[in-house]
C-alpha cells in the first residue's frame, strides 16, 4: 500500500527526485518526504509545486458528510474567499485567523458582526489568533459540544490550517507527529488525516489559491499597522515602493499590510494610471493577498496597482481615530 508524507500529504515515492513525495530509497521508513524534511529541519524554502485545484478540493469535501472548518486570515477576507466558503455545502464553521496581529489600538470587538454583514455570512463564526493556542481550545470545545468527531479544515494557502492542527496536537498532548507548516504558499499538497485523540480527527487540506493575488510571497507574518495623515495630492508608497496610492482629499489612512518594507509619504504628485472612486467615508482598499488600507474620507485615489488586484469595501475597523 502506498504511504503518504506526514508533512504535506503527498504520496511517497523514490523514483523521481523532482516530483512531489520524493524520499530516497534508503530513507523509506521516514514519515516525511525530502522536501518536508528539509523545510522542517534546515528551514529550506518551499519549492513551488502545483497544489490541488479548487474544484478537486471542493468536490471531495462536498461529496463527503464531514464537517468543515474554514479558516481565513483577517487580512485576506475578500469576495473570492467568501465565494469559496459559500461553495462548501457541508455544515461548517468560519474561523477568522491571525487576529492577534490586529493591533491593540484597533477596535475589533465587532469583527464577527462586520464579516456577517459585509459578506452575508450567516453560519457560525469564531475568532482565533496566535500560534500559542489562542482560540484553539474554544474551537475544540465547539466541536465537542456538537459531537463532531471528524472535520476537514479548508482555507486559502497560508491561512494557518496546518498550524492549527499542530496546535491541537500540542494542546491535547497527542502522540501524532506535526504537519509541515511554512510562511510560503502551497506547503500542504494533499489531504492528511490526523487523529488528534479518540474524540477528534482532523483532515488537513491543500490551500486554495486566489485567482487574483497581488503578491503570493507577501506572507511575512509581519504587519505594519501605521497611520498617516494624507493631504490632498500626497502619495503613500508601500513596501519600498511596490504599491502607490495618491489621495484627492485630505484624509487619515490606516495601513494593514503583510510584508516587510518601508512605507513612505511623498509630497509630490506621482503619475499613477488607475483611479479608484471611494464614494463614502470609511472604506477599505484591499490589495488582494496582501492586506488593506482604511481610508477615512471619501474621494478619488490613484494607484499603480492593477485594478484586478483591488477590492473596495466598507471599512473592517473604524481605526484608531474613532
Ligand atoms: N501570526 C499568526 N501566524 C499564524 C497563525 N497561524 C498560522 N500562522 C502562520 O501562517 C503561516 C502559514 O501557516 P500554515 O499552517 O503552513 O498554513 P496553511 O494554511 O497550512 O498553508 P498551506 O499548507 O500552504 O495551504 C506560517 O508562517 C504560520 O506560522 C496565527 O494564528 N497567527
Ligand atoms: Mg498546510
């Protein structure tokens, strides 16, 4: 019978070094493929293998009776992710993850209500944050109270699915081995069934990938939540000049962006070809896959970012000015 790699779920094989699941023949009793072993022990970066397609994942889960936990990084809640969530036709729980990265000064008490209203989610929603078990126990209790013994965990790549399973392993002092996790996309390559204890089994899954992702490498777990007061005609440059936004009106902005690099204000107008029309006060400009800017005052915003990577919505957080 073929075995799977415990780190990424790929079927183990010793024939082709370039293919997923490769394990040298003399190491064939190991639990991890060479890629996972190197990622876990030597911090080698993730080699980009093709993940399972969205349809493959959804078909498998919808064709099954099991419960689904759907994880979403708070920086990456957008229409496409919610569409994927909506296409899951099983009993499910939406978990907003990485919430400990939301700065303390931000008013976040209403995050669940916000997601309900802005994205029309009517199922259960929970908040989780941090790899130090914050929220993990509460989700475990939620599953136990409902008698859920087996659940899938789904979400975008890098939303923290495998980390969550490893946290459950730790909290429950399970004897099972940890799964591979990594700050780059597409770490888990196939489904992995993990028996946490007699009461709970979780099935990890390969992450979905956004169709429009401004930067698939923007996952540094490093959030700059800075506030700038912009004057009409001024430009903000984000992440060392990767993204530019110029504002037609005076407005405070709050930046929630994942990625290392400096944000800088320019006093001179810069030629930017794409126009965004913020029709109301308190809107977020999302850079898909990267994060968002909250803009307090309505107006026209010019940017160099291709509009296919932009989504505009009501602001998730009121911001520290409130
Ligand atoms: N700050 C923070 N980082 C987290 C949290 N959960 C996971 N991470 C980090 O997010 C990154 C991705 O975690 P993974 O668990 O590998 O994500 P995944 O959803 O399994 O990703 P794929 O296997 O690629 O689909 C890692 O760098 C984790 O350390 C969290 O609650 N807070
Ligand atoms: Mg994973």
